[in-house]
C-alpha cells in the first residue's frame, strides 16, 4: 500500500466530513439570503426529521458495512480485482475514468429505482418531501442506502478504481446532491451554461415535480450528460419553478412525508403509483 493510500484511508472520514459540513453550511446560508422558492412547511420541523434520517442511515452503514466503499477499493486493489488493477493505465486516466463511470452507474441506478415498482416504493421517501432544499439531497430510506452501497461495492470489484478516485467520487456525490437539491437562486443565464457541466438546482428540481413525465426526467446527480445522452433531459417544468408543485400526488400529510416515523414506513403504504416509469395508474 502506498503512502498516499495510507493517508487517504486514515483521513477518509475527516475529509468527507469537512467537505460535507462545509458545503452544507455554504448552501444553507445561500438559501437564507437568496432562496429560489418559498417553502411550504416550517424549516425547523423538516430539517430535524430529514437530518435525523441522515444520522440513522450513517449509523446503519457503519454497523453493516464498516469498511465502506473505500475499504472495498483497498480490498480489490490488494487482490488484483477489477479492470484498472489488471491493466496498466496511467493513474490520472484511471482516476478520471473511474469517477465518470461511477457517476454513470449512479444515473442508471436512479433510473432503475423509478422503473422497478418495489424499488420505487422505497425511493418515494426521497420524492415525498413537500419542499426542496439542501436537506432533501440526503433524504433517503435506509433500504435505498443499503442498495446503493451494495451497487457501489459491485462496481468497485468490477472496475478496480484507485482509493483516491473513490474518495473524490464520494465527496462529489455528497456535495452535488446537496447542491442540486438546494433552494438557491442562480441567474438563469449562468444556469443555462452551468448545467452543461454539472446538474444545477433548477435542472434537478424538475425531477421533483408531481407531474409524472417531469418526475421521470433529469435523473443525473453530478454530471448532466447522461440525461441528454439517453433522452431523459427536460429543460424546465411546465408550471415554472416558482409555481410548480413539489412532492408526490396524494402524499401530503406531514406525519406521513415529514416525520421520521412516516418516512420509514412510507414504502409499506398504498399500491405502486403512476410515477413508476411506464405505469399509468395512481395510488389508491
């Protein structure tokens, strides 16, 4: 193991926490001084429950998968698993290519949880948030978090990315999730060009519309290219960003969509909704 890997492994948690809290604080302040939309529910109630879910997910992951994605990258490297551990490719190309491929997998995973009814049940927790701000980006059901880490493990085993690539990817994924869900105002002319480089809040907000075809668009998290490449890109919501409705039709009771207990049990409620790709019936 190289000295660089040793340093990254020993400081992984510290690196990720610094970036997480730094980005979170920056966006939270931005939301106060330049919000894109007026929030529907009191921020304190939503934030308390959304952040409680984040802490619960972090605890579950540490208990079930103590080595996390970085540990799996080290394990794959030590055993020579994965494409980049088999072929001699320059380090820079390996890191960049690994990050791009892993981001593409996140896009495909996101499409999958919208396409498979049982997975959509779990993913509904993320979409049921009646508001859209920096805390929405980390609001996922524990079962979806577990599914996500298992997919990451599989990709790492097949790909064999360097430890640095995995850490950079994890930092970018967390930061971009908070950024593209944040309730911040960006000049529309800047946003028009920025969304060719990264998924912007205005681009991803369309995905949280109650309108089914808008929900099933703009699946990207960090890189915006996949939506354009695979035909899932939608430029703007029909109702406009200020007037569009966020959430899921027929799921608007605070106890059900805002409280922690409601979020954890939401996958068990109702039949599969028409938000599933190629489904046209509603929850009853």
